C-alpha cells in the first residue's frame, strides 16, 4: 500500500475518516492525500468568477491544512479540487494518483457506530478503481482487532479473502470469514411438510458450511481465522 486518499469536508464524519486512514497508513507504511472538493466548475462561462473561485479554494485549503495538522507520524499532502460532484472528483483523483484505498466518513444520518454511506460514499462504491472504506460515525481510533470477510464461491471472493488475510496480518488481527445464504430460495413451506422444509434448510446450510470451512482451511496457518 503506497497512498491512501481521504475525502475531507466539514461534516462530523470527516475526523473519523481521517483517524481511520491515519491508523491504516501508519501500520501499512503508506502516505496520506487529503482531498476536499469545492463547488465550482472550471468551464469558462458568463458565470465564471476567478475571485469567487479563489475564495472557495482558499477556504477549502484552510480546512485541509487544519485537518493535516492533526495527523502525526504519517507523510501528508493536500489537494483542493474544483468540481460540482465530490464523488466524481475523488474517483478521478484516485485513478490519477493510483491510490491504494479511498476513505470517507459515514453520513450523519443514523446511529453512532453504524455506517450510512451517504451520497458521496454510495457513488464511490460503484466502479471505484480501488477499495473504498466508509468509516462509522464515532470511530474512536482504537485497536483494529478483527477483520471480517464476506465470502461466496467466486474469483472475486477469493481476491477479497486474500486481501483480508493481508490486512489481518498487518494488524495482527483475527480473521472472521462470513457466508450468508437464503434458504427460502430452495423450497416453499406451503408446498412441503415441516420436516421436509427443515431438512432442505439444514442440507443447504451444511453445503454452504462445507465450502466455507474449505475457504477457512486455505487461510495461512499464522492467522487466527
């Protein structure tokens, strides 16, 4: 991991995103790029105003500089970007800089400690060139002691499991591999007896459990999975 891109704005979720990104960067030996987007379109028109653009840029840069001062032991750069879509601007910046990870805060809607992607996070999750981390509100910069991996039998899941193993090793964390299945897709209670319905559920669960245990068995032995 070389560089982590952090979306910074004036929301209450921004400090959580920065704290998480700084923790990951310090552990992975990565640098941080703090980026904030101000609402201005760099297209010449009658509405263009260089003075107004500079006011927005200066205000945004002050926000970034203040955030950067809170980070210790990690090399940090800042970037103020003129664009009408924060998600689009961060997406393009991640591609241009080859960021290894994009980190943004959760929306202020919803309870503390839970993730709500918000409009920027939701758009970043679709088609991003690298992983996207959405940090829960109220994240207290504590220990990262468990890494969860959502598993399904597919090449994408194998890639995710491999990445989860690397992250768990970096943080000396435990690895929890999770598989979810919907038993109701395979039988209907109205068309079978209760014992038959229960058997279908149990058989389906056993099948999914078997493939899950094979995946866990493939995890390197130095990890707690």
